[in-house]
């Protein structure tokens, strides 16, 4: 091997570890692992998709992702850790897929400005709600108690199962459909088969909404399973 070739090989061997280290070294403050503007835009789009099912306007504030210590990333995905759902304050994950896998997180604040409804006054259990019983309010929908109803169509005409406090959001658990059946109620049992319908009286052993199955006691004392059709009738298909 000539002296020149030997010298060239020595230089390459000397530089090789330095080049490899440079490829996997953390990005510098001047060169973050992922373009910050693009990443913030992707996180916002991800959260906008999650907020699309809410009847309001999302307002999103994203903390600066601190990824300077991570290797450069060419392909990544945004995710919510664990079983998180959209809420006012949460951590959003950034998972690098290539060339070197890593995971980072950034903090996000979310608000969804929209209209919700409260009881206009105290309402006793067993009352049928009317428009006069509810008031629209504006605020952050994510800060409402879980199960709060946002659609007046799910309020007006429904029956309260417990007392509603004035000026408080109304939860789904506090109402039942006007077509639902209450436990202990007398019902008509319809047995339906091909070309025939037979009916008899019975008593609901459970309450249920239309489409749900409940236990019903027949006039003879037998317990059967039937499907709620409306506020007076359950059906047993044959």
C-alpha cells in the first residue's frame, strides 16, 4: 500500500467515528429535532380533529416543545398518552418514527367556547322540562361536569329523575326519555311472530329507554326479557 493511500485510510478511520456520532447526536438549539412551526401546526390540527365533535369553538395554546436534546427526526406522529381524552390541560405526545425512534411530550391548554344549558329554577323530580325551565349560558364546555347536556333537544320534553338545582348544568343521568319505562310500571307485553301479535299485561321489573332490554313480570308471574318500544309497551320477538 502506498504512503498516500495509507494516509488517506488513516484519515477516513479517524473521521468515521466523528461522522457517526454527528448523525445520532442531539440537535442543537439552532437546529431542533423537528421544525417547531410545523410541529405546533400538526399538534393544533390533531387537537382540532378531536374537538370537531364538540358544538363550540376550540381555543388551543401549545407550550414550546423542548426537543433540542432529541436526535433529528424525519417522520413523526402525534398522540395522546394512555387513555386521555380531550380536556382543559393535557400532555400531547410526539413519537419519532425515523430515522431513530424517540418519544417526547409537550403541554397543551384547550378551551372550547360554546353554549350549554342550566336549570332556570329548581325543578322537582318527575317534571317534564319545557323551554321555560332551561337557560342558555356561554362558557368553556370542557370545564362542565361530566355528562352535562349541550343540546336543548335532549332536554325539552324529557322527565327529571331527580331534583334539578337552579343555575346548574343539567346532566343526562338526571333525565329520562318520555318514551322510557319506569321500574314498577304497568306495561303492555306484545309477543310478535311471523303473521301474528299477541298481547297481555305485565309489570316492569326494571326501568329502560326505548331499544333497551328489561325484565318484565307477566300476569302469570313469569319473569321474561322484553325490549322497550315506548312508554307503555314492551315487545318479545318470536
